[in-house]
C-alpha cells in the first residue's frame, strides 16, 4: 500500500504481494462521494490479497466539493 499526490489529489494504491510477475488485473475505484479510504480499505486489501491491484483516487474532499468536470479531468 502506498499513497501518492497528483495535482493536489490523494491517490491510494494497493498492490498484490508475493510472486506477481507479469500482468495484473487492475481496478480503478472512483466513487466521487466524499468518502475516504477508511470506508473501502478492507475491500481493497481483500482484492490485493486475491492478486488484483487497486487504484483509489480521492476525487473530492467533502460533500460540497462536487466539481464534476474537475473530477473527470482527474480521472483522465
């Protein structure tokens, strides 16, 4: 698990451990509902244990931070 900042936004990444040579399935979980990592962490950890990489960009910072155009740009 690592956290990155890109354009001021937090991006959490969960990678599988162990022998992971070659290609991996990836899930980009973009919810856009102002819920933080703690709401989804157990699910992301479970997916990583199953060999799935998870990228979780935090598009907004609160309920009233719903700039849909900026969120779409962040996703792209």
